[in-house]
C-alpha cells in the first residue's frame, strides 16, 4: 500500500514494493504466503490535471505485469481480486467506476503467462454502466470454493437515493447473473465501506454521510437480511465522513473511523458493542486527532490486530519526496480488538513501515482462507450449529488454527469450559468467573490433531454444548 510499502505478516518484516498510490489496492498470495501479484489505482489528476484510467497490476517481482496498466481504479475500496477457482491460475480483478468511467468492470489475469509472472489477458470489461459506490467487497460462498461479489449504486441526490445491493456469483465457469436486493436504509452517497465479520455471517456498511448499518448474510444464498441501523444517514453537512469499518475477530465489537468534516478537521476512532441492546448508545471514543492528521482505512491483519492508515492532509498527494513524519512512516494499531473500550490497546502510529510511506488506502482483500460452512461430518451452517437456545457458537479459522468460541445470554456467574475429542478424552479445561452475560474464547488449536471436537460450557444456570472440526 501507499508509497512502496510491503509487509510480510509471517514475520512482521517490511519490504519495498512497487506500489505508489494514496488510494486502494488489493493483494493476493498463495496458501504459503508467497506473493502472486497486486493491483492498485492512482489518481493522476493531482499531477497532470487530467483524468484517465490509472489502475496498475504488478507481478511478484514488483514490475508492471504485461498489459497491466490503464485499469479503471481511482478510489479507496474500489478494487479487489477474486480467484476464478481454488485450482485455477486465472484471477478476476474487479474495479468500480465511481466518479468517471462509470460502472463495474473486471479484468482477467492469467498467471501461466510469462513463466509465472502473469499477464492481463482481458481488461476493463464492463458489467454495469451506472456509477458504483466506492466500497466493493467479496465473500466466499458457503461451499468454500466459489465467491459472491457485493457492491452498490452511487447516489448523489435525494431523487437518486437507493436501498439496492447488487451481488454477482463468481465460480469456475465465470461470472453469473446479477442478484438485486432492496434492503436497509436509503443512501445518498458515492463513498463508503463494506466488510464482513470473520465467519461471513454479518456485513457492515458505513457511508461518508453518516449511515452505519449491519446485516445478516447467508453465504449459501447471498441473501442479505435483518438490517440494523446503528447511525442514520444525514442529508446536509456537516457529515461525519465514516471512512472505514471492521469487525473485531470475535465479531462482538465494531470499529469505525470518522473524519468529521469535508476538511477532516477532526479524525476519530469509535468502538461499538454489537451485543448491546442499544448499539448506537454503546459507542466509545477510542482515539482522536486534529487537523492535519487523518485516520483513514482499517483492515484486520493475519495476526488479528487492526491496522489503520494515516494521512497528512496539508501536503496532499503525492507527498514531497523529502516528507517523512510520524503519520506517513507508521500505521496505527489496535492490539487487542476483542477487548472493550481502552482495553483494546489502541497505539497510534506504532508500526514502522521501514522507511517507506503509507497514505489513505490499505489492501481491500477478502478472506481467501475462509472455509466452507459444511464439513464431511455434516456440521451445518455456523448459525445452525448452535444448540440449546442458540447461545454457543464456534468458528474454526483454518489458516490461523484458532477456534473462536462465543456464547451470550448467560445467566450464571461462574463457568467451566471444556473440550473433548471424539472418543470422549478431555483435551482442554478452563474455569473462571463471568463478568457479563457473554463468554468469548480464542482457542489455539496448534497442539490439537485433526478431527471432531465437542465443546461444553457450563454455569450454575445452563449447560451448553456443540461440536466443530479441525
């Protein structure tokens, strides 16, 4: 991201990449973490006072890929990569035309070309012609192989306001027929952010004009349901400019960055508790900065920390070559995002970028490691695994080798948490006191063999159990 920034999360080492942009990007590696290619948009208007297509694709050697120039990409959450299939060497790059070259576009990368360095074999194929809202995203189908691409139409007036969500199925046969859903609040915006929780069961949308709403999402059918408006959108300035939103790894907390006016006079980081009876009232101010510093894009890293980009507004972009500040040279980090309030450990500008410089955008990557909802042991969709009053939920993340366990509506004050293998052997036990009606546990599975595990949570008031597969 940014100006030449690269991060290898296997060892938290930074390196110099071939990217140069203030805007969004997307990156894909193989299952071992070896870089395959990346792409990004750059707004050349700042340098040449003339708009033209400026998206770039770089290969694993940080060189512009064959035919990898002039993609339609210019904003912050407007570009993402989707593999055609888990076994194929071809990839789709989807781009949103927000303020020029209106529409949704895709290009195709074939990594078999040029001895594995790849080539863009088809470019800027238009799927839709209307202005697309900044904020496209993707999530794996419940089968663990195919994909759903989700986006919205941009709206710039009350007469053009929209409650539509558009979804394209993507699989090994190609891009399927578009699905349209009318749901949630009406939007008057062309800037926003869409993201999913770590099991793909909930989706959050934030807009520059102040709308925050969360939905349930069915990965098998792509059905969006149960909208909850956390903050209503506004029709007149000053807008809060909600720029980015992410779920905490356990799905309980929502983090949102806000730049409080069109000139970003105040930049704010909020936390919301999605289990609260009044989510809006649960909002906690975690951090704030005054002009000329802005907190912008957020993403959850493979280490389960949340990383936040910063922007030096007064200098514009591209930055002067000699400019190096605390804001340009570091990312901010939320080290414990599953914790309430200041216990989340927000550390501004604490991750050094190795002498390279960040800007507004971060990689707009879907969760490539997200597995299927069903397994060979016939465990059903995550929300249907729950037994005994729908209160105990487990999601196993294969890449991280961690089981995320959550329970709510608990009445007891003490708990005993146990894990058994399929033979009934006790594998893990933990006891403690409950300080609320919620229980959450991130259980490392690195020492566990592959197989089926039974999990039990017992208090003085209830006995809950379910199972999952490593």
